[in-house]
C-alpha cells in the first residue's frame, strides 16, 4: 500500500485502491495540490458505496498523490459557484459517519476544506513537515456548520477559534499539540507506520469498532443549536465580500 503514488501521471479524479482489508481513496491532482473538484464528489460517493458493500474491507485510508500536499481543499471556483449545493458538506458528513475506521494519511500540507476531510477521519497520521491552515476568513466565508462543529469537537474551542479567526498556518508541532494529528512520524517512516496502523485496525472486531465509533461520537457531540450558525453561513455565501475576495484570488491579485 502506498499513499503517494508517482506524480508524473496526469491529474485525474480520485482513485480507489483495494488491498486486502484496506481501501485507499487517493486524491489525484498533485500539480494542483490535490484540490477537490465538484466532479470528484460523486466519484468518492461511489467509492464509499463500493466500500460499504464489501464486507472484507475493514479500514479506509484517505491520501493524496505526490510528496508535498495531502490536499488544498475544495477548488476556489467551486467555493464561489457550487458551495451552496452542499454536496461537499454532505460527503464529509457521510465520511464522518462511516462505520469503518478511517485514517487520514497526511504526508504533507493540508488546507481549507481538506482540513475538515481530515477531521472527519478517526485517526490522522502526519509527518514532521506537515502544515495546515484554514483560510475561510481571508475569503470572507463563514464556514458551514458541520465543519465548525468538527473543529470544536476535535480540537476544542480555543484552538478552533484561533484557526478560524487568524487563518494562520501552523506546523506539525502545533498540529500534534492541539490534536489535529493523532500521531506524527518522519517522512521516511511514514509509509511503514501507516501500514502498522492499518494492520492494527484490521484485526479488531468490526461490529465492536462500529458501535464504539457511534458511542464516542455521541459522547463528544456539541449540543449547540446550529440554526443560527446555518443562517450566518448561508448569508456569507451570498455576501459581496465573499464574491469580491474570491474573484481577486482567482485573478491572482
């Protein structure tokens, strides 16, 4: 099992690799930092259908192609034109609810919506060169409720506040300290450690893991009313500030 397939091939939609008890969904646009395109959403949903219909699969790994970036998140053009369709959010919610254990193989940088993809996973293995940031505030975007909930539940209010409001880049030391990474290794030992983690998970009883995943999610669930958060998110999608800032970014200014 490899998480960083050779990056000489053309960028494509995400790929599915089935290897014994492990299914790896690999984002495959290395020249674009493995960004997630709207057309990738039904592809990944189809992979999840296959995975859930295959009893032999015990573990799901999300990875990116190439040596530098796990993923730069949802493409900027899609944030401007497609985010209100909620398909990306629905995909991440489904990944969070998967009964199988999930691992984010963060072999490099992770940005934007890809940070939420990582937080959907049960375990997040990173390397000493990993970096992350959440740029929503720079774009004028109020993040969607599910993503904000995951940030608060996984990282705590203090860390979530800092990351959302400052849009600051943090290194692997800080990612590990706040719990964004559950484990960190050197790039040279990353692949071997990932295989160990997958093997550990694959030997456990699937029904017990699925039940405990559900119970842990219920115990850690935030109890805030998300109605006002939803309203503020929808207002930001229609705001001139978001439109103008994304236009500037897409124009390279």
